[in-house]
C-alpha cells in the first residue's frame, strides 16, 4: 500500500494516491487518505488529523473485539 502511494506522489499524482486509499477499506487506508487530504498543510496539522483518524479507526476495531470472544 505504502509503495503505491509513494509512487503516485513521486509522479505528482496525489489525486490517484488519495483515490487508492479511499478504495482500500482498511484502517491504514483511511488514515493515509486523511493525511493526503491535508497535503499542503503544515506537518503538525497533518499529524494531528492522521492521529485523530487513527483513534477513530482504533475505537471501531475495539468495538468489534467482542465478536472475537
């Protein structure tokens, strides 16, 4: 996943990288998509947005842990 995103960004195709992340139905894809949505912002804003999204994804995963027991 990361290599596809990096390749798209190296080719100056952030829209393709974002579309790839959005099609990937994983927590990692959603966190990366959030970071890509903040391209052009300062690093703190990007990190904060990605951390917030990671917490949302983690919460969703924790909510599904009951199904495993």
